[in-house]
C-alpha cells in the first residue's frame, strides 16, 4: 500500500504525564501516531497533550495502574476512540529505595501493583486489540514496550523489591513474545540505568543529572522498535551509563 495512504498507527502510553513516558509520547506524536495518554493525575496529561505536535489525534485518560478496573477501562476507552493498537507503552512505574529489611508492606504492595500486576492486566486486556491490529498489518505487527530497569537485570543496593518487580516485568515480556509472536505481537523490555527524571531526584546529591541517561535516549529506542518488522523480536534492551563499569544502574 502507498505509505501516504496507510492508516495512522495508534499507541497507548501509560506514565505519559512526566519523564520517560512524556518524551516517548512527544516523539510518537511527531511520527504521526494517534495517542491515548494515561497517568493518575489528569491535569499534567492535558498539559502534555497541548505540547504535542503532529497530525494524530490525542486522547487523555486518568487511570491508576494499581486499580485493575481502571486499567481495563483505559484499554476500552482507547479501543472506542481509535479501534486499533499498534504500540502499547508501559511507562508508569514507582520506586522505593530502601534496604530490603526496611521496605514496608505499603511500599511493597504499591510497587508490585503498579510495576507488575497493572502491566500484566493491561497486556491481558489489550491482547485482542493488539492481535487484531497485527493481523491487519502482519509485516509490522503490533508491539508492547515496557520500561523495566537495569535493576531488573543486575542487583542494585537499596532496590531489591523494585528490581524484583522489574525482573518480573522482563520475564513477562519474554513470555508474551513466545506465546504471541506467531500472531505478530511481541513485547520488549527496555532496562535503563538511572535516567534524569523526577523519579531520580533523590539520587542527584551523589550522581549529577548530566551523568544520568536522558529521557530522549530511551524514547529513541521506542521509535526504533516501531520501525522494525514483526519478524524481529527484541526481548530486552539494557541501557547503561558511560563509565568504568557496565553492569550498574
Ligand atoms: N528514572 C529512572 O532512572 C528510571 C530508570 C529505569 C527505569 N525507570 C522506569 O521508567 C518508567 C518511567 O519512569 P520516570 O523516571 O519517567 O518516572 P516519573 O518521572 O516519576 O514518571 C512516572 C509516571 O508514572 C505515572 N504513575 C505513577 N504511579 C502511577 C499509578 N499508580 N498509576 C498510573 N500512573 C502512575 C506518573 O503519573 P502520576 O503521578 O500522575 O500517576 C508519571 O506519569 C518507570 O516504570 C520507571 O520504573 C526509570
């Protein structure tokens, strides 16, 4: 089909109000995607939507990833609005940095819910739409990209529970790919070290923001995945920072 006459692709991005998710949304908009942007708080999402350029339509939706009902409603709202899902970006995440013995139950539940349970529900709910989109465009297929963490690949002091949720997310992405890639749906975890966002404000005293990864470094990888054929499955992309050690966040 003539490239100009191809239907516009649609993406759903969680965690789109700030940091890595916001940058991914900005770049997908410039690439011409229709977008559903999600986060808990509605006002910052409206601001991000106003900052987007590009020909696509933008829909914002407040949804708490720790609430399965809201996760399911988010997918239905995207489906009703766009009727296709070429790319699901799981950007929402939370982290508590504390020695393992000091992580309280509330913090643990929050990380498990937002970083692992929510993404699994989100993917389950999105699968019919991802499969339908991939079946209509088998060359490109449909992709899931989950922002995991380098702490899910190698252990990092103080990030035991957070890293465990991200290791689970990486494993889940692999399982999705082996179960779904025959239907042209695959999942990729992107596992960065420290990225300069609100989430790493606590780290700035010991690690200068200029020495952290930039949100654009991660967003560019997402764009690259959207340009690849469905035959290419990419399980996990580790992104580490320059310096004298590779495997540290
Ligand atoms: N920054 C890093 O160094 C780093 C490194 C590796 C991986 N990551 C991962 O990358 C992802 C993005 O991180 P970031 O640094 O961009 O974080 P951030 O700046 O703190 O942004 C987090 C985003 O997630 C949303 N969010 C948080 N809790 C949520 C919930 N319960 N339900 C729905 N949305 C929620 C936030 O919006 P609301 O607050 O409005 O909900 C916001 O849009 C996370 O999964 C994080 O674990 C970050």
